[in-house]
C-alpha cells in the first residue's frame, strides 16, 4: 500500500524496523533517556520553552486536552468553523458546557482575522479562540500568526490552535507568535502511526489551567507535568511509538527542520503543477503545504476515483467529506514519500480521469503531463 493521504502517512523503513523491536518497559533507565530526548526534540519543533506533553491518544484527545485544561463550565469561546475539524471543536465545547460562538467560514476559505477581531470587540468575555492551523477537510491554511496578534497582549483570551496537519509540516513557532495552546499528531508530519498527540500550553494558558474547573482525569496536564518533572509519564506509554518518535526527531533536527518543511512544500508545489497541467481547480483559496485538495473534473465523482486507486492499485488518497463529498480529492504531502510515488499517483489519476471523462482526457494528454512533471522534478531537486 502507498499512503498518500493527509494522515496517516507512509512510514520510513527505519521507523518500521524500530516499531518491531522487542518491547521494553516504560519505567526503565533506557526508556527514560528516550522519553527525555523526545520531549526536548518536540520543544524545538513546537518552538517553545514550555513543556510539550506526549499523550497516548489520537489528535482529537489532544484537542480535548487543550480545552478541558484551560476552561471552566459556562465559559464563552469563539470557534472558527471552516470544515470538519472546526466542527469538532465546536461540538466538544458544547459537550463540556461551554457557550460556543461559531465563526462559520465557507469551506475552502481561510478565516479573515478582521472578523475575529470584530467578534472579540463585540464579545469581550470570549475566553478562548479555537482554530485549525490547517483545516484538513479543505486543505486551507489559516493565518495563525495574525490571529495570535489579536490575542497575545490580552491576558483574558487564549488562542488555542489545532496544528495536527501543520506542526512539523510548516513553521508554527509557538512562543514567537504567541500561540497559547498547540496540539500535533503523530500520524502526520511526525511520520509515525496514529496513537500519540503532542500538546503544549503557554504561560498565559497555564494561568488559565490553574483556575480551570472542567472535569478531566486522563487528560489532566497538571498530572502529566508533575510526572514529567520526575522524568516519567503519568500512565503507561506506547514505548514503540516513542522510540520511533525519538528517531524521527533526531533525524529531522540533525538535517534541519527547514529541510523537512522544504520537502513537504516541494510536494505541494508538484501537486499544484499537476493540477495546473490537468486543468483542475484547487479547492483551497489559501492552500496549506501539508496537503492539496482539488476539484475533480466536471461530472467525475471523486469518491469513485479514490476507491479505484485504492482497490485496484493499492494507493490511498482521500476524497471529500460532507459538502465536498464526491467533489474533491485530497493528497497528503507528509510522511515518507519519494518522487516516484508522486509521479505514479499522477499517472494513475490521469488514467482514472480518462476512464471517467474520456471526452476531456487522452493517453496523449497523460503522456505530456507525465513528461512535464518529470522535468519539473528534475528542475527542482
Ligand atoms: C486538523 C485535524 N484536527 C484533528 C484531527 C483528528 O485527529 P485524530 O483523527 O488523530 O483524532 C485531524 C485528523 O485528521 C486533523 O487533520
């Protein structure tokens, strides 16, 4: 199988090897060293002096950790809803008894900081603004840095960011920008299987945490912080994932984070070049480098295309959800991906489009696109 979805992603062969090593206990000096190194590495990826916690939960658990550790019942929050994952935070807020103000943004568009600023002026009792850095259901990149400018000097309002398809894929320096809570997920730019989420709080967010009364137990970051201060995790730790994380972080930081960002962006540019050559329209008006979403040719059901690629060729990409279902394809740029994997995908897509829309496609068109993409790859080493 070739995973070219926006998470989970293809694994590096060395990660696969590390994951199959004999198990060790998580309360051993050997694991303590790995755990400490991984937490230090994460601080560099997050661009923070604060602690970054490794939670044995998927990304959604990390989202919940940010929410339940900072807020109290009845608090008013502003949630940017521009796709499935924005909806998730709004739902979560309601489940926990928060007063949720939704800022609905049309799918495919980024939030305008001016709208957030206006709402914050109108409703000064908003305690936290929630937004995705990249909304994976649309491929949009939101202007996190500009949002942080609206909240960083206000001690009463936090900015909590879902960086699950952004952290590690593009710069998201938490301290420098003034992000108060940031969550990332192992199955994205960290190139691991699903199962870990990483979360961090700013000093301002820790002040909120001191007063927060929402119920929490497993995701209680104070408890986790106390354990980390002794070099331990609060609960059992998925040792294989943390060992593999340690390897990925060591490699990435040795080669430089900028190289990882560059590789991911290069794949995004290659995919946009494919879309241009194929005459396809990008779905996101401000596309993220971590994934590319484009509309399928008129009359072509994107769901059928993705099923064909998966069932007949063992290549996984994603279609659209809800209002974008059947209309878009989403291709991930994170993980262990080689140029030939990308070129294979574009050839398969060309042939799938030819089958679905023979009036607009031909073998000749596919050959020309393939040749142009190969030249693009050679020209952009
Ligand atoms: C932006 C974003 N937020 C949240 C999630 C949820 O993460 P998980 O499925 O790991 O719980 C995802 C998963 O794709 C995501 O892309």
